[in-house]
C-alpha cells in the first residue's frame, strides 16, 4: 500500500485511482466511486477512508482530514460524484503551480 505525507496526498490518491481505473476515464472512476459508496449518493468520511484503503492507499490519520477537505469542495462533509471527478481529473492544484513558478 502507499503511505505518503499530506503534501503529496492529493497527487498520490489521484495517481493511484487513475491507475486502478485503467487510465482515469469517467466510467471507471464512477465505478470506483460507487464501490466506495455504501449508502448511495455521496461519500462519507468513513466510506472515503475505507474506499482508499480498499484500493491500497493508506492515508495516515494526520493527513486524512486535509485530504478529505481537498475532495469535499463545497465543505458539506460529504463527497459528491462531481467533486470526486473534478478532484481526480484536475491538473496541478494552485499551490503546486505556485511552487513551479517560484522554481523558474
């Protein structure tokens, strides 16, 4: 399983789920979301954590809250399918873009 620091959490989860989905198409990502989602509709914190573990992504407790907030874009304590898609499919986040700009 993958163990990581919070600074790399989003990229690690994104890469792992894209790999598991066979390249990150929407249909396989929807299947992953549905497999994580026991009750239907949205992912709770527990479903998200368990789902990541099921896919071999070991999130330390110290990093999980921050990671959940990245996926929970509207901050309602649940992850909707659209939020899940957008977070997995988006390019580099703004903080990563700023680091690259500073380096060059």
